[in-house]
């Protein structure tokens, strides 16, 4: 151990005596390690962003959205029936019942692999309480909505069965609504006016933290700013767009302004299946059920957000792999630089090698000395590279608006790779130094 320590101290002395050369030698390692950390931080940031989006939309979900067709549209893959063709020629809207609760019931009857199903109605309205008013959205839902969107209550309870079936005037509010209307009082048991209907508050949601960018990318609302009521309460007490009157029938023309109104009873339905491998097949079955029930009119969209995010993750992984390969090449170049400088150092210090051998140093001692020098230079470059990589990741996150996450694993990996590079590329020069003939080395000027 004393001989090893002595050789290590000699190696440190050799590096310190040629500080500038050591720093120039380590440049390749510095930039290589910095590139690895920065690239891994970008990859981890992208992965974390996708995981956060998965938490927002839930897993194993299929999203069915209503589509209000404009003049002349019949939806993609619409069946060319004589009736729809005649309606289009006469300027009439091809008839469809739209997305309704009956569609939800048909899903439950036909699909045995449904875990949860959540119909949803979004109704813009004005909230009034204590002389304060605010524009907001009243969302008609059932209890599955909170399960599918990973929403929990900060206070109160979810809807009871009698609330859901009887259309009771009760609601659950988000944290922004609570701060606006009940900043210093307990909202539970109090009433808030939603449009023309008074609703009793039975629960308050916990605050959902999500960036504005994530909400926009996923096309979801800010859950903190909404009021949630039972879906049948929304239909009975606020608005049921599927209810048809005689005036609606008379005004069913493409050129009538009222014909552009949303005729769908529901805005969205979210279905969660029991197993992820059933997502694609279940989505296809749902699309066929809706097409048949909507008289061949494709006035809906069926999406599988998880599959879209998985595809995005695969693309990101491929991009990260390319970046990691580029960073790895930088480390390889740095290692080659260390080997070249160490070989040149061996030629410059042949007389020093001869003197040490004449004083009793063995081939192992010489080899350890030069190997320690290479590893020390590499580790020094690794430490500087780690600092530069962390700074680069933070700079990218602040300037390019790209999420980055510097993990301890990436730092340990980079430092370990730097040590291995020094060990591998320093072995050959150290071996060459150890094999020098001590007599010839002493004769060298």
C-alpha cells in the first residue's frame, strides 16, 4: 500500500508540475462529460414531462369527443345513404342524435372490459355568491370523472347515489373557485349560484398543479377553476342540448344560424379499460358502435392519448439515443487525446523513468505512476465537466424553454465513464513507459 500511495503522489506531482498540459489534455473529457449530462438531462426532462401528462390524462383511457359538423360536412367515412345525400342537396343537416347518455349505456352493455366510464358536459356560465361574480364552467360528471383524472378531495365528499340519479342541486368546487368566493370561510354546506340554479357545495377539490403548456398540449382544462355537478343535474337544471323542440325541427337548415348550435348532449366520454393491450381494439369497437347509432354520421372523435404519448416517448427515446451517441463520441475523442498526450509525455520523461528504475522502481511502479496520471487527469476533467454539464442543462431549461432534469444517476454515470476512459486509454502509455529499458533510458539526453 505504501508503494501504491508513493506512486500515486508522484503522479499527482507530475500533473501539478504540468498544469496547463493537464488541463488541455482533459478538455476532451470535460466537454464529453458535459455533453453527456446535458443530453441525459434533456432526455430525463422529456420523460418526466410525458409522465406528468400521463398523470393528467390517466392510463388505459379512451377519449370520445363530440364534433359539431359545419355546413356541407358529413364526417369522414360517412355512409353514403340516399337520405344523407338528399339532405345535403336540400341544404338540410344530416340527422344524428349526437353524443348522448344512451351511447354511454350502449358501451356498458356491449363492452365487458370497461373499468370506468365518465360522461362529461361542459357548460359555460356565471358564478354568483356574496355579490361576487365570475365566468366559469359548470361540468356535469359522475364520480368516475374524479377517478379517471386522478383528482382527490381536500374537503367534503363525492356525489352520493341519490345525487347522481335524482338530479340534486349539489356541487364540488375547485380551489380557484374557493379562493374567489370563500377566501376566509368554509364553503361546505354553503350555496353558490351557477347561472340560474343554486347549488349546495358538498366538496372541494385538492389543488391540481399543472403547467399551462401541459394543459394546452393535452387539450384539457384547469380543474381548479371549474364547478362540478352531477350529470343529470346539469341536464335537468341547466341545459340539455339534446332536447328537440318544434322550433328546432323547423330551423334545421344549413344556412340558419341556429343550425350551428351544438346538438350533442355530451361533450366528452372517457372510457378506461382493464388492460392496456385492449385499448386499440376497444377504441375500434366504440367507433363502430357510435357510427351505427349516429346514422353513419361521423360527428365524433375517438382518441387513445396513452398510445399517442407512447409514440411520442419512442420518438424522444430515439432522439436521446442519437444525442447520447454524439456525446459518447466526444468522450471517445477525449480518451484518444489523453492517450496521445500521455505517449508524448512518456517520450519526454524517458530519463526520469531510467532514474527511477535505477533507484529500485519496478515495472509495476512505473506503470502505476503513469496510469494514475491518466486517471487523475480524466477524473479532473470529469469533475469540471459535471459542473459545466449542470450549468448547460440549467441554461437550456431557462433559455430554450425545454424541461431538463439532472439526476444523480447521470452524474455518477458520467463520472464513472470518465474514470474508465482514463483507465483504458492510459493503460497503453503506462505499459509502454514500464517496458522502457532502464540502461537506454539513462543514456537518453
